[in-house]
C-alpha cells in the first residue's frame, strides 16, 4: 500500500509549543499509513533525532523570505 505523504513546513523544530504539537502528530500517527516529513531552518534541531528515529524525514531549508520561497519549495518536492 502506498503511504500518504505529509510535508510539514516548520521554522526551527526547536523546543516550543507548536513544534511540540507537530511532534505529537508524528508520535501518534499510523506510520504504516502516513509518511510524515518535516522541514527546518536548523541543521540540528532539538527534535531532529526523534523525527528520524520515528521514520520521518528531515529536510533542512534556508531561512525563509519572500525572495526564495519558490526555490525552497522546489527543493522539498521531489
């Protein structure tokens, strides 16, 4: 069965309220059904090891601004 792919575009994936909620999704998702990947502007964010340990992808992106958003989106979607 093909998994449903989910890409969560996040800023830092460091310790914080929204980041904790995003991790709650990965921890409780049926990983046989969903492939959940995250983006982050940090090379070694707080949650990176846990994301990878739980089977999620981790894609480092440069800091967002309106001049480079299309380039970044193109790198994430392959």
